[in-house]
C-alpha cells in the first residue's frame, strides 16, 4: 500500500525479516533498497556476520536503509543489545536517489517497530564502530 506523502510502498517481507531479527535474533543485519516505488529487502547478514561485514555490504554510491543488531557489554559487564536503524546516503549517490530515500525514511522507520537508535550516515566515518558503540551505551 503506497503512502500518499512519499508514494512509497513497503514490501511485507521487510517487516517480516525485521520481526525475525528483533524477536528471534535470526540475523545480524538487513539492508533495504527502494525499487519500483517500493521498499524491498536488499541483503541479509547472518548472526555470524560482523559490523565490518555489514558496512562492506553497503554500496559506495547508492542509498540504503539498514537495521543492525548490535551486541555489546556494558561497563558493569552486562550483555546488552540495541537495534540500530541506519539511513545510508553517500555523498556520491545521485541527488534524486537521496531525495527519495530522505522523503520515505520516516514512514519506513514507523513500519519497523522496535528501533532503538537511529543514525544517518553519508560517509563510512559517520558510522564507524566507535560511533555505533558510543550511541549504544
């Protein structure tokens, strides 16, 4: 069902895969792309994948939405997890693509209930492991 504001539909698989990541911890990350006026699942990373695998899966010149399940240990030695929503919009991507992703982001994010931290990145340095870790704690 298309959204009147952005004209963008969200494929049901996007929500189903996110629920599997959130509830069953089946995946480490999911990337999404917009194709034919619809948000669809692009790539899925298994639980054995690292943050580096995730960042390497993002294209250098195309926008993507992504969710990443970040596991970490607090200073009190507690195991915790946070689900990040990352809007990847590299400077090298086309202006029209950046506009479409920017105008559809909030609606798509609302479809994914359970996002704990949001991050916008235009360059790999803006989503380095240290930044993710500092935002999680």
